[in-house]
């Protein structure tokens, strides 16, 4: 019985990642066709906002999976915090440069 429950959780997580991937590809394709390729260096472009939103959603999903799998709670907290902090540092450096 436990194996069946674990398999259904695995299938649900795999389905969630597939749906997130399809949503990401569709949103990037849609927004790049609307804004054009010239907006690649504009940080306020719609596709950049969609990319940051997609990154945040994926970090939350991966973080939830880490908390579920890891026995020590400090490891996932450190990994999630570092991912957000490094992403924010890169975002601010890029904003100041451009």
C-alpha cells in the first residue's frame, strides 16, 4: 500500500514539473513574439518578469521537495535561501549595470 502511495506522489510531482515546463515554454514564446527579440536586454520587459516569476515558482516547488526528502531541515533552508539571495544579487547587479 505504501509503494502505491509513493508511486502516485511521484507521478503527481512529475506531472507538476511537466505542466510547469509547458507553461514556461508557452509564456516565453508568447511574450517574445509580442515584445520581440529587441527586448532581451530590457529588464522591465514582460518576458523577463515572466522568467523571474517562473524561477520563483520553480524554487518554491524544488524547496518543497527538498524539505520533504531531507531529514535535516537546515540543508533545504540554506539551499533555498542561497538560491533566492544569489538570484536577487544578480538581478540588482544587472539593474545597476543597465
